[in-house]
C-alpha cells in the first residue's frame, strides 16, 4: 500500500513538473514574440495616431476601441493595435513607412469617430498635426552627400510650405550647391508621405510625435528681427549711428 502511494505521488509530481515546464515555455514564446514584434515595429517606424487625435493619455481614455475610424479609412492606412503592437491595444495608428495618411479632404476617420477621441473640430486636413517630419540622418541623406534627390519635397502635399529645399554651399567641392530638405513645423501635418517615399534603404526622414520632435526656446527670449522689441529700463542703449568701418579694422590681407 505504501508503494502504491509513493508511485502515485511520484507520477503526480512528474505530471505537475511537466505542466509547469510547458507553461514556462509558452510564456517565454509569447514574450519572445512580443520582443520581436516590438523590434520590428521600432525598425519600421514610429506609430502615428490618426488626424485630429487628442494628445497622449487623453486619446487612450477617450477612444472606444470600436474600429470605426479604421473601417472608414479608404486607403487601409489605419490599423487597430493588437496585444503585440507598440501602442494601446484596440486603438488606431499607422506607420508612415508602410502606408502614409493620404490627407482625405473630408477626413472620414474623424467623421466616423463617435467619442471625440478624433477631434470633430478638425475640418481642414491641412490643419492636422499627426506628427512632425524630421530629417534624422544627415550623413545618409543623398542631398547632404551632394547628390540631387528631392523625392520627399516632391511628394509633400504642402510642397514649398511644409518642406522646402534650401541651397547651401557644398563644402567638399567649394563651389557646387546642395539643396537641403527643410521641414517647417508650422505647416507639416505629419502625414508621412516623405518617409514612405524616401529612397534610402532605411528612411533618413521620419515622422515622430510632435512632443518628441519639438523643443521650446523659452518665452523670455525676444527675436528682434521678427518683431520690434521695446527698450526696457534703459537696459539696451541705442546703437550709435556710425559706420562700422570707422571703428572696425577690415582685414584686407595687407599689413
């Protein structure tokens, strides 16, 4: 009788140990998939919210996870996040390198949103601020190498407003010009067309959330060339009305 009890206990122990091993293995597999998925999402681009999305946690709290905005998107741009996605499960997002926002004039995703997580006051798609395009790698940008590539500039829906080409001197040759893509935050909608069209193997221009892309200079700085700055308490005396050459020696190469 004692032997039977011992054998039964041993079988129960082995069975429980096997179940534990299977459970640990399954958990490790899930964690591995999550890690790989997270790495894939990171390498593929930053997840961007739809037009009119409320900021940060406000969007996560207001979104019903209904998927109506995803259904309303005619270009299959928007996706619903899963448990393995880099944003809250059930919420909409898109990755610009895969499918950018096509900037629909009627903004169907916003119209379809029943909760206001996508702000219904957005009626002009040009006013949307989904993110901000940033030229993140000058070393790999073809224009910075002295080659002529203006793809990101050409595909921009707000060409010459959101992205311009600014000429600078090519320091390597000394006399050629380089035309550098320059993003203007007051016009960029974050649609991601520039990132999707970038011809490099890994895009050198990417759309990221505005709070990551933008700094803040501080309200105490005054830019005299943008607006007239009044003198305060005589802190800044008037500049003498004299020619600079009267007091500054110009180096003309002669001793």
